[in-house]
C-alpha cells in the first residue's frame, strides 16, 4: 500500500465516519442520557463490533458470509428490526428530569449493558459488513504482505472512528443542557425515535450492489 493510497483511505474513512448514522446517533444519545464519560462504553461497543468485522474481512470471512444465499437479506431484516425497536423505545422514553440527584430517575445501566447496546447496533448493520468486505480490500496491494496492510488500515479506521465518536459525545453533552425541561426532552426523544425508525426503514430498502 502506497502513501497515496493510505491518504485516500484516510479521506474516505473520515467522510464516511462523519456522516450521522446509527452508531453516531447512539453514542450521542448515550452521552445525553449518561454523560460523556459513561458513553465511552457505548463507543467501545460500537468500535469493538466494527473491529470484529474488519478482522473477519482480513480473514476472508465477510466475503464468505456474503456469498451464502440470503445471508445479506437476513442480516438486513435483523438490523432493520433492531433499529425500529430502538426508535420505538426512544419515542416512548419518559421525559423525566435529567438531574442525576432526582429521586425518580431510573437506575443507570451498567457499563457492560451500555457496551452491549453499542455492540448490537454496530454488528447488526449490514452496511458495516459491506464496508469490511468490499471497501477495505480495495486499498490492499496484493503484491505485498496483506496482514501488515490490514493492520495499518484497521488502526487508522479505529483512530478516525473514535475521534468522531468523541465529537458526537461532546456534542451530546452540549445539547443536554437544553433538554432539562420535560417538553423539550420529550420532543428530543420523539425526534430520536423517528430518526432510528427512518434508519431501519432505509435499511429495509437497501440492496447489496
């Protein structure tokens, strides 16, 4: 892999990661609900799933999976159903006080539960599998050892993706101070729910190229 190819990859990943999607929306909402520090578990869950997919791509497993009849369609339905579920859950979320000292707040989820939520959103997105199986290998020079090239590309992706997670998380914390009032909080919950449902419906309409 040449330096020119690496810079092209950096630019492509920067743009792809910056575009709001289920992962970024999840990290932002977790930051609003739990705080930027506790949203790190959600970031790690999303990133861990993506790294699993990229590692599978390096091993050729994602290509094998996509070659199985109906595999993409099955994963597409699962991912869409999960996003719609998250949208309904967000829509129905109570618009209670955001003050951590409030007595009627529900108990905060554990770090592992937050991690699992991020992992589930990321691993159930078939677009991530397509990215790992179709996009990433384009930057691999077949004349050179593949493993070091995959290692560089995966590490680069992890740094850029984490940077955008932190950006969205900090944006969520800035937004949180405007969501103290219950009507505003309810409007945000419903907006988030609609966006998640829209992601799910868009996923249902997706087709493998």
